[in-house]
C-alpha cells in the first residue's frame, strides 16, 4: 500500500529487543501519523523475524535492508528510529540527518561531547533534528511535576535524591559490547542511571557543579559498575545521584524536597501517575491545593509511545523536538563531568569540559587507571 501523503515515512535501524518491544508498539499507536516503511539490520535472520512481527502488527510491506546507506537512498524516510548498540549511534544519526531525516535514537545519543558536536553540525547543515530516547520525561506524572516545579507551585527546590539501583549479573556483561568504553561509553552512568538523572535535570534545570566517585566492585569490565555524585544546581538546590548495577533490591527513584512539598516518583523501568507522591510541608492546610498536585488531568505512562507522540507533534509544527540540541547535550555533559570529577578527584563545573580536554573526547578521559589499554 502506498504511504499516505499526510503520514511520515519511518524506518528503524536495528531490529533487536528494544525496537521490537518498544518502538514497534509506539509506531503502531501513532499509525495515523507515521508509517513504518523500512528496517535495517546486518543480521538477515533477525531482520526477517522483525518484518514478520511488523506484519503481524498490521504494518505490512516493510522493506528490509542490511545496509543503512542503501535504505536512506532508496526508502527516503522522514524519520529514522535507531536502536543499535551505542558505539553506532553517532555515525548512524549523522547519516540519517544528512539524508534529511529526523532521528529518534536510543540512549545514549553518543559517547562523548566530541561526538555530540558532530551530530549538532549535521543538524545545522541538514535542517533536520536528532532526539534521544528519554521516555521517562514524557509520562503525564513527569509532565505534571515539571509544570508544578517550574511554576513555583511546590516552592523552591532545595534537596533532591536520584537513585538507579539495579542488578546485572555476569551473563548480562557476556554480551561483547557491554561494559566497554569504546562500545558502550561507560558503565551504569551511561547505560542505566542516565534515564533517571536526565529526568532529574529535566525537573530541576541547569546544574552548576558535580563532585563524584566511581568504583569497579564486582564485574570484570573496563568501566565502572557503580557511581555516585553530589550535584549543585544553578537554583541553589543540591542533589545526590547513585547509579548501580550491584543492587539486589532494584528501584528507580527521584525525590525532590521543595519548600512547600516533597515530590517523589518510585518505579523500576517506567512510571504512571500512581507512582508519584506529593507530601505537603507540616502546617500546610490547603486540601484543594494538595489535591491539584496529586491529580494530573490524564494518566499517560512513560513510554516510547509517549515520546514519539511529542516528537511527531514537534514535526507537525516544524519545531525542534524535545530531547534534542542543547537539551540532549546537557545530559551528555553531565555524564562527562561525573566521570571527570570521579577520575580526577576534584569538582567539575558546568561548561568547563571543552575541546582539548581529554574528557571532551571520551568519557574515560584517557585516565591511566580507567582508560582501555588501546586508548593509552
């Protein structure tokens, strides 16, 4: 069936679990605005399995490719969704942008600030945009909390805690690209906790200073398996951030103590309204106000579906999508600053990591105790 002129042509790059399990349902949910027309994977068997799954979901006629450049030239997609290992993200994102397609790429968008600048240059020259998948921003609970904080309804943010305490075993790290700087960019700071601290930054705004520690306590990997940080925000608020893959009792949590109330979200891999809690300060006796805090107008779970909807809205308006440009760079810079602080043993200020700084080129900063041997 030919694509309707009113629907965007979409392609997926990588057809593994995240694309089949999350991007495919998102595309299906928005099929009135976008049509999946092509898929790319270097593994023909995996590609065939994905195309069969797409067909079963009612997305018939998806063309299969084993080469990204060939797909971009022949299918000419308007939107490319990237779900490949992290080391491929920068190259594939730039290729899609240069072909004129918008991009929605799995996290991390890239492995360094240097790689981010290549993406920004491709955006500038093409006029297309690249957005990174941080789906927790887009659930209605997060949207509501951000509006309350930004509007001053909860008072000034003072103290925050951001916790990603997950568990990954040796079998998880048996996948060759995991736990390696060149292919994953780092450990749980880049691959796991990045979702929660991105949401923290989304809620609290610009950060100004980081003091951090990392350790490799259990796993035989190049990167860390736990990191911690103390963070100061431009508003004056201070926060703790913990990223772990060593924690048997798994949880994802953000708590923000403001002058008028504490707001907290507790979940694992996704949240909905019931996962958010608002606790008024002692002595605040205004039930109508507290009820407004606790009752968003809708209950939209955080998901790829929610984020894809926001991106399609921006495309329809011809505007930069959320989670792209400086908004995406801030999270990459936060990760680089966390590693630099941890590896150098000193605080790192926002904006200090510039070209010429080794942590601009790679998250390990070519540190003798942490960088892979081939990088030294």
